[in-house]
C-alpha cells in the first residue's frame, strides 16, 4: 500500500499536466479570433512558448482592416509570434461597438489596440509601447 500511493500521486500529477497541455491554445496557420464583444481572459488565449500579440479590432474600423494583412503575414512568417484577434463587436452590432463588454473591460477608446504577452504568458507591452513593437516587427 505504501508503494502504491506515490505511484498514484505521480500518475495524477502527470494527468493534470497532460490535460493542461491539451487545453493550451496552439498557434494555427492563421490568427485566432476571440471575444466577439464578450469579456475575455487574455491569459487563457496566449500561446505558450510564443510572443502573443492581441489585436483589438473591428471589421468596421478602417485602420484595423488596413493593418490586418500585415498582421496575418507576421503571424505566418514568424514561428515565435502568434497573433490573436480580439473582435470588439457583438455579432448584432454594425459599426464599431464602443459599448461592448470587452471594450468596457479593457477601457478601450481607440482601435486597433495591442497587448503583447511574453512566451511565458506575462503582459509585456500595451498601448503605444505595443504599437511600436508591432511596427518594428512589421518593418
């Protein structure tokens, strides 16, 4: 019985670790799109082992639409960077949805807006500092 307990603990720990790997987001061939106006926990969508750029956008925002192809190319060409698009619009709203829950959650007053997380999942830049990082990567 004494030998069985440590083996059970090791197995349980391994299962928890395996399940967390299954639940972790992975970088796909194109940027993921999340939120659709709802509140969101960005940490749950940061791609482990990658610098993750969260791009708060709306399809009704001309600057957002203009930068989208460059962000898609960055996502595709840099294996160390993942782009995750955070749609600020609720599905039934036309025009930029400044009253959506996600806009209120992050206090957004302009888009595109970027938040950048390190490969370890820590916020490293947002706002103007994040815009500068993105511009440098796009050069």
